[in-house]
């Protein structure tokens, strides 16, 4: 059992729930519970012994994680803490969670009480959603913002983004004849850094071509102990780099417009969603007068990004696209574009 919890429920209390049937609800004609199937697929983590968590174990991990975080905060900030009261409320919270009378966010079910949130104190993994504005793209490090998007998506956070960066005057540049090599560490941060580097090589002038060494990345199917799940191997990242070279690099001499911004985020999303359990949800917010943005899901205009060819699939499916409307906007102008 993990030793990073400062708060524990007793084994005697937990034992009472081991044999109880969780109220997962609807079952099909074969007696299979849709709720239980969803739980096992999405929120049950692999344990050290190779088995999946049961519902009573997830409830324990979540409650002990929540109360440990509260206790640590109280102790670190010299705030009141009463173990007796905490035990009483934690038991009630556990019972209500077990009975599905409340739940934390889905990200909380997956990440609370894990090494990622308890030892590394990475609370980002507990968030369901985030928003970033591309108007904040840094001219000295334009790839950083897109790296942030990838980092959030890899932790299961849904990311909304806008296309205001198209008004920042960024050009897309060809690489110089020089080359630099980046050995990608076998970490989430390493994947993110690789994307930052390749995008900087196209969004800043006079940049060498970035060549990647993927040899350190763990193989397909290897366990991921931090975030959980299993590794995808380097293939999705290799494909992302290759596609960014084609979709963004081949547009050298053009401006970083709304299509390029959405392409970058969509391509990052397709890489991440290929990598693990329930990851990558993005929402693109464009201007109501931006015809290219409004047609991003129109296969007649942008065939490649909307391709359904299994050998060469597109990436338009990776985001829900919405317009930023103003008072007086005529919505009938957009009806035919809604799919």
C-alpha cells in the first residue's frame, strides 16, 4: 500500500464494503452492467499485482487522497485539524461515494490518491477542463503554448483554445540546412519538449531542422506508473512529428493563420488520444467572420484534414469547433456549416 497518505481509513471499515455490490445501475439482457463496464474501462487503475481496482478500492484511494491533501494543507499552514472529525466525515463521504450519491470529477476518480497527485503534487491531473488563448503566443518561444496544450491533454485535461494568435503576425519559416538532434526522454515532459522544439523550428526564423532520437521511449504496452495505463510506444509521436513537418513545415512562407493553429492542436490531440485511456478533448473557438475556420470540417474544401481513409486519416474530428459570436450575429449564416 502506498505510503504517501497522511490520512487513512481503517481496514475494519473498508472490509465492510469488500463484499457489497456497487449500485452501478442499468444492466443489459445478458446481465452486464453498463456502469460497471464504463468504470472498469475508464476509472479503474491497474494495480501492482496486475489486477484492476475494484470500486471499493477506488473509493478508498479517492477519499484517502482527498483527506490527505486537506490534512497536509492544514499542517503546512498551521491550520486546525481534528482527526476524530475527519474520520467521521471521511467515512460518510466514502459511503456516499460507494453508493454513487456523489462523485468527484472523472479526472479525480482517475488521479486522486496516486503518486502523480500526492508525491509530485501535480493537481493539474485533477482538472476536467482548461482554456488557453493563442493571443498569448510568445514570439521568443511560440512552441511553448502548444506544448502546454499537449501537457494538459496528456494528463486527461480537456482543452479549449482560440485562434486569436492569427493576428499576432507570425510567419511560418523553412528550416536551415543545419540539424540538431534531441534525444527524447521517456517522460511526458520529453514528449512535450519535442513538440515545442519542432514548432519553434518553424515559427522562428533561421532555425535548424530538429531530428529526434526515439530510442529511450518505452515500448508499446509497457505500464505507465505515474499517470496510469499502458504506453503507446513511440509510433504516435513519430507520426505527430512527421505530420507537423508536412502540414506546418510545408507551409513555409505563409502566415500562422487560424487553420494552422487548429491543425497544430488537432494533430497534438490525435497523438495523445492514441497514447492512453480517455485522453484528448479539445474545443476550438474561432471568429464568426473567419471563413477558413468555419469550413475546417468541410471535406470539399479541406479534404486532407477531413479524410476518412484508414491509411491516411484526417484530424478534423479532434475538436469541437465553435464561433465567438457578437450581439446581432446572424446565425442562419452558419446553419449549413453545422454537421
